[in-house]
C-alpha cells in the first residue's frame, strides 16, 4: 500500500492512496475466515462453515469491507504523515478520485480539520454599549398595565356595553340560508369586547347594546376559517345581552407593591425600582439582539481571515440548498434534478454565504473557549422544553423530532453564540461604566 499525504492549506489536506488488488484479496480472505467461525448457515455446524461458502454467499460485501478497512488504515497513515490527530478531522472526507484498475485501486481524498485562528484584537471590535435610559412615565405606564392585568371583572350598573367590558350573552347562530350552525349557540357566555375572540365584526356590533336587549348580528366567516363548511359564508347570530362587567380599579400604592413583589413590607418606590430594572433589561436585550450582536458578528467575520475546511463548507451549502428548496415550486426542483449545470450554478451562488456561516461558527467556537463560555446538554433540553411550552406543543415530541433531524448540535451552537455575544457586550458595558 502506498500513501502520500500533504496539506493543501491550514484547514485541508489531500491523501493519495494506492492499494494493490492482491492486498484487497488477502484482506478479504481474512474477513471471510473470521466470518466462517461465527456464521450460522443451515446445513453447516456453527463455526464450521467453509470459507468458500462464505465467499460465495457474501463475496461482494466482503470485498467492500476489505476495501473500506484498507482505506481507513491508509487514512490513519496519512494522518501520521501530516502530524494531525485523526480526532481533528471534521465531517466526512471528500473522495476526489476512486478508480479500480486491474491490479490496483487508486484513491484520492480531501479531509478537513479545525483551523488555527489568531484572535488577537477581537476586543477592539466590540461596539460601544450605552446603558438604556428609562423615564418615569414608562415606569408608571408599565405599573398601570400590570395593575390592569391583575384587576378582576366585577358586576357593573352600566346600561350600555363598551369596548373592554366583559359581557354576558346568549347567542344562537344560523347561516344565511337558515341552517342552524352546529356548536354556534351558547347561554351565559362571557366575552371581553375588543379581545378578538369571535369572528371579525361580531364583538363590534355588541358595543352599544343595553342590558336585556336582543339584536341580530350579521357576520361573514373568514375564508381561512378552520371549519371549511363555514369558511367564507354569511351568518346571523341572535344575541341577547344579559349582563355587563367592568374591571375593578386598583390603586397604585404600597398595597399593590406588596402583592406584586410578594413582600409584606414592600413599598411603591421599591416596585418602581424593580420595574425600572425590568424595562432597562428589556431595552438592553432588544438593543443587543436587533443591533449590537449582528454588528459584532459581522465585524468578527470581516476581520479574521483563515482557511476553511472544504467539506464543511460543502455541507453548509447542502443545508442552505435544502432550505431554499423548501420554498421552490415542483417545476423548479425538477429542473435542478434534471440539469446538473443549473444545480452547480445555484451551489456556487450559495457558496459565499455558506463560507461566512462556517467562518462565523469557527470564530464563535474559538472565542467561546477563550472566554470560558459553555452550554451543556441539559441547558439545550431545558430551552427546547420552555419554547415548546410557550408554543403550546408537547416538549418531548419536539425534542425527539429535533433529535431525529440532527438539529441539536446546531441549536447548541446557536445558544453558545448568543451567550458569547451577550457576555462580550456585558463586559464592554461594565468597562464603559467604570471609566465614566
């Protein structure tokens, strides 16, 4: 076996391999002998199957296994020549050549490995962070909103329903042709006017109704209404207003602070300070996510130049191609399948963005190690569970779906990136505050 290995650049290497056919045959013979000792084939005692029978039945598979074993051994020799630990190899090797000749198998494969990145000067790229200011009016507005959310609806002596009121109604619905709507009636139904809970136009027509009044409300079901039998159809609802409830007024004082902060000795001033901190954090998070994090990531990608593993870039192109295909028509996808040049052209278009993405991943990985930023698997699971619950989905089902699709490493890397950029910006903010 002949093996030649050389680095192409600081992230790629080529290994050239020549394996004599007789060496493949010898390895195949060895594999067949080992199989004969363990195989259970009808008509032969276990462990006593003749090698010739094993080769007859599984000759092609044995030859493939022999080739694969020898290729792996050649790769290991190549790593030794390159002075690279095989654990440094990223992704799968790319075979640029694999030819079976009469007396020899010739193969060339390119491997990618983690590039060395000089991160000197990265702190200079972190943008200036100005601590957000929160005005007194903003604090008071948020407290009023929270107080309003805590307020309960109570019986009212109002005669006329208005937006924001909770009304108690009986209703019965029929389609324009007179057919009664299945499930389209209720008694003592509570509805907050303006909540958008009902079909568009329904709640607006109840506004202004008086207690005891009965009215015919005319609406049209939306075209995208889930029940296809009702979608786009006109309907009439006979509605009787039986009661009106309004939200109780809650005083903004120390008693409110005690309820909100869950402290017996809390004061309104303490509540205001907590709300101020909350608003400041919200503004800071928005500033980070919408402006500073993208700006910092762009600056890091632009500043640092290093070689990228070709196979990893190709994998990223595959990902972007699949994402793009999801929004393509069947005709467009068919054209790509039938026209290799068109597919090649599209891959070339995606290459620059793929390179930026791969580059960003290596920078984040290197910086995270330097700054001691980590995200363990439990954090990833907790984040997935939390987001699933927010969407009203089954967390375990979402987690299993992500596992099947192989998305957990990408989710983890996204979390590391977010945590790293937040950490860098917070450091900058603290430093700027200290120098004031």
